[in-house]
């Protein structure tokens, strides 16, 4: 596609902000959460030692507590964003994220670290709800999937560099500097939104904050087959990803005895998600969300099955692990953004509340699944690979029920 035709296909979403800057703000919002998780992975041993964590598996709670806070708080941000608008909630939450990041940097015990991480995750929860809501305010169908995929390119680039960034910071400063960097990043995103982002929620679409309105939104989210089904499928895939993230530092340190290779291999694995999302942005408009995502899910399951066989037979090496994980992350990238778009499609005017309910289910559910997989770490890669396979099959079951046994066929050829 030429630059001229690309500009024609992507007009400004609001006066004063162009398509590229709009995608940039959405991507930056999404990057807040990725940085909050991945930048500290190389520092987990040092953090554990500093705050008195002796058991290696217990260090996983530094990640899990953040994700639980992130998931639980999404129920709050959706209704607030539907009532008061996207912009004021975004700015306030980014300020809170910056403050909680600083407090985490000063934590001197396991309890104070977990409390700060839960609060930090709760502040970052707005990034997930508001990013999707802002996009849904402006786009729908395949164009929404395209915007989400373009945002995912930047968002998924963050896990590629975040562990290396954390390691670089630790070369020149102690581990608290990672949290101080997160505070600066969250503050910068809030300032960008304050200065440049228009309010995307139309005045006539504002919803009152009331139990009746929340109940009506919950009924729509949980009562619509496509909303619920693809949310469940997303939960399964997100759980597998968190199981990988919870275990990966120990895998490189305890199994492969190559902690210095961790940022490089992690970057290679994560880069496949970015490549897949970029590919999705190019092809989803022509092929449709269902053909792309359903094919990717089947590929995810097949690769996980082969990887489990290799791990269980004792032939796992750092390179087989990297290759299989990269392939599965590619499939994850193709399926994830499309599942999110399809689950949001029926929600329309309650995008904020709907996104928060879906986010609560997928994030809290995924965090619980991920910590179960992570706590099952036994000195091999079998628990992680088995988790990928089981969760891939469960995601497929949810998709089959949602689509009434028919894969690849769009619900509405114009949008799906």
C-alpha cells in the first residue's frame, strides 16, 4: 500500500490528532502494563534477596501480585470512564501509577513490596480498559482490529526490550531504579494524554454510575455468546502467557544455567508476537478476524503438543525451548488481538464498562492460571509446555462453543 493510499485509509480520528499519533498514544498506554511486568524479570533474584524472599518460587508473587491488582481494578475504571470520560480517568490513573512505582522502589519487605505492586497494578489497569475503550469509541470491526494490531506492534516491542532495559538499568544503578523509570514513563504518558488526546466519549454516550447500569452491562457482556466466548478464550491464552512469564527467569537460571542469555532469548521469543501482530494488521482486513485467529489457535495447540513431547522425552535445550516458544508466541499474537476485537464488537456504547468486565475476567483468571503453572515449576520445562497445551485446547473448546462448531466462518462478512 502506498503512503498516499495509507493516509486515505486512515483519516484523523478527531480534529487536532492524526491517525499515527492516535495509535501512538494507545500503544504507549498498552506499554505501561508490559513495562510494569517485564522490565523487572532480570532483577527478581536481587529484589528477592533485598526484601527477604528465600524461596525462588515465592518471587513469582512480585509479578503475580501486580497482575491481580491490574485485573481486579478494571471493574472500577470501566464505569468511571463511561460516566466521566476517558481522558480525566487516564490522567489520574497514570499519576497514581507513578506514585506507586516510587513506593515499590522504596519497599524494604515482602509485605510492602506486594502492597505497592498490587496498587501499581491497580493503577495500570486503566491502560487496558481505556486503550480498548478509546479505540472502540472511534472504530469498529476490521478497522478496529487494524488499529489494535498497529498498537500491538509497539506494545509487543516492549517485552522485547524490557528485560534488557531492566538489566541495563541494573548495570548503573540498584534495582529500585527500575521502578523509578516506570514512574517517569507513566508520568510521561499522562502528560502526553493531557496535552494531546481529545475526549473520545461523546456526551450523549455517557452512562450513569449506578448498580442498575452496571448490572445491565454485566448481563450484556456475560449474556452475549461472542463477548463471553472470546473472553474465555482470551483468558486461557493469557494464562499460558503468564505461566511462561512467571517461570522463564527460573528456567534460564536453573535449567539452562544461562541467566545472561535470558534477555536475548526472551527478546527473540517476544519479537515473534510483534511480527505476528504486524502481519495481522496487514491481512486481517482481507482475510477476516476469524480465519486468522482460528488458524493461529490451531497452530498454537499443534506446536505446544510437539514441544511437550520434546520436553517430556528429555531432549529440551535452550534452543529448542526458544524456537518452540517463539512459534507459539507468534500464534498468540495472531489470535490475541483478534479475540479481543471480536469480544468487544457486540458492546457498542458500553465499551468502557464492557472492557472492564472482560478485562477483569481474563486478567484475574489468567493470573490465577499463571501462578498455578509457575508454582508447578519442578526444574524442567514440562509444567510450562503442558500448561500451553491444556490451555490451548480449552481456548479452542470455548471458540467452538461460541461459533457453534464452525471455525473460520465470519459472523458478519463485512466486519468479521
